């Protein structure tokens, strides 16, 4: 059996993306379960006038995810076992200086790469910087330091799918619409060069806008760059720019024969099941937007009722990553580990939506679109009516303009809310309507058979035991309402 504690006592770990949702839980789990870890190195970039150490203190140590550990008296781990380095995965050598590299060379046993831009349709150059070039830079750093690499990807690199997605499917040369093993239509380096060439052409035609921080790309340029990523993803069969770029990153890792690496693919990462406490969640790229729309009263849902929603609690993902990392350090890893739940314990979309939204109506995309158009038409008619009344009151010199102005503002707000809701729902349709995902997760179960009973208790992977109704009511919904909803309501205006 692999002794995880002994393995971590013998090796130093470098973690990228430690200030993200998943990264914080990985860090907290190490501090809680393996305080004798030899050393943990965090790569953080300076930002907004803050040094990496200041970001560590304000974004990580001050996070609610670490508060239970600090209150339990485990601050010594963060002061004695963690070393923060200034760096950026988007830069060569991840932004580390020659003296930094010399100091780290031969010390780092493994890099856990959690860094990445988790946005569905950003400007494609921004996605590439983290999810493509960033992966190449981290892989290069691992080789330069003599370290292994645990690369965190996503199950949804499979793209369009209807049913079981196996862990043995090819990586190099893969694209979702591949016609078979002899289809050589896709070559990741050729695709990367093509896309970057298109980015350069768009940027060269740009007239940057001025801002307080200096010139920045115009909104039109950012739109064109986002459209480029969308088009390239759709051309090959990926559901968005994020999964397209993450697949390119995987292919960079696998193509490097000198890199000792494993790829870990979580499904949609959701709120904590147990650790650091039930319901901890952060950020908006989970199912949170769907939950907020359901809680706000949305009753018409275009979903595939027989499909599961492939989600997995963040603490199970963090535990599995650490288990696989220990096996990687021991040389006992598989090439790919998918971390899903639907192959052993699916939660179907129909009962889930009914649980979240109550009495709902399941509609086709055409019906949903027709309903949205009717709503937009009704709002436009009301706006025209109110504007006409206001003009007549002003012409006649009569009172009543103030409440009508408030009605007009309310109608504009409702129109904006409807547009935002439609835009958000469209981004999630690949996961709830257009595809049916079930991710084979046999390799992680096999990995746990190589761990002792003690280590399996310290790093639990037990999706088959999740009571989904209890989890969604008492973990996910309460967590979203506490940790995400206030900011989401302000930014996304989902409430009606």
C-alpha cells in the first residue's frame, strides 16, 4: 500500500492556482490531514499593488475555507510549511527568476497545476494564456526542476457526448467529432498556431481604448476574440472555448515524452460535502447560476430530463487529487483520472430541477425561445405605452411623471434581467440539454485500492454514498445563498 503521509513527508509540492476555489481546499486538506508535509510551495502573481505574500494573506489565509483550521490552532503550518513565490503561469518558466529556479531545482517532487481560466467564452487569447500557454509553461517548469506533474483538467474536454465517456479515449489528435482512430484531421500544435495567427490579425486591426491603467483592447476587439474562440470550439465539436482550450492543454502534456505526468479531470466542481465545512463554495462557474435562476422563480426549463448533471463536491475532488499525487510520486499512476459521480450515483436533471424550482414545466428550446420573445415584446409594448403617457403628461403640465419614470426604470431592469438570464442559460444548455454526460471513473476507484484504510479515511472518495436531495438542500443551496448569492444578485441581476 502507498503510505500517503510518508510520501508527502518525503517530497516537496508546488501548487499553482492555490488562491482558487479548488486550490484553497487542496491547501486546507494538506494542512488538516498531512501537517508533517515536507514543504508546500505556492506560485502567486503580484496583482493590484499587492505582493504575492500579501495576496496569500488576504485571499487565502483570510478565506472562510481556512478559518476552521486557523481557529483550531493550525496557523503554524501556514507559517512554517508554506513558501510563497512570485510567478505567473502565463510567462516563460512561470515567471520565476533564475535564482528562484536554482533554489527550487531538485527540491520539488511534483507540481499540482490547478491554475486556469474557468470562463466559458472569454477572449480566446485570455483563455490560451492560462489554459494552453500556461500548461506549456508549467510542463516546462516541471522538467526544468526535475518534478512530476499532476495536471488538473476537466471531464468536459470530451466535447459533444451522449452517454458514457471512457477514460481510455485518445488524447493526442482528439477532437469531439473525430471519425475514428485513423482520423488525423486535428493536430494540436497546428490548431494553436492557426488560432494565435487569427488573434494577431484581430489585435493588429485594433484601436485600443484608453483607461486609467493605459490602453486596453476595444470592446469590439474583445468581442471578436471571444467569437474566434467560440467558432473554433464549435468547428471541432467542443461545447465552449474553455473545454476547447483545456483539451489543447491536455494534448501538450501528453505529447511531451520527457514529462512524467498524470491528468486529473473533475466534472462540475460544487460545494463541499464535508470539508472544510458543509456547503463551502466560491465563484460563479459552478451550477450556482442555475440554482439562483431556479430560486428566483424560473418555471420553464429546457433540460434533458433523462440526463444526469455530472457534479462532484469540491472536497472529494481535492481528496482524489492528493491521493493521485501520492501515487504519481510513487510511480504508480494511470495516465487519466476522471472524477465524476453519475457512473455510480447519478442525480437526474428532472428531479433536480423540480427540487430546486418546485412546480416546473419542461419545454423545448423552441418553446423557451418563443416564450422569451413574447416576454420581450410585452416589455417593449409596456415601455412604449409608459413613454407615451409620460409625454402627454409633460405636454399637458399634469403631475404623475415621477411614478411613471419609476415604472419605466423597472421595465428596463426587467428587460435587462431577462436578457442576462437568457444569456446565462444558453451557456449551460450543453450541460443540461444538448448532451448527456456520464464519466467513467474507474481509475480513481482503482487508485484507492492502493491506499491503506487510514489514508482512505483521510482522503475520502465516496460519491456512491451521497444523498443528493440532502446535499442539494442542506449543502449546495445554503452554501450558494450564503457565499455566492449576494454578489451574484448584484452582478448577474437574476432576481425578478
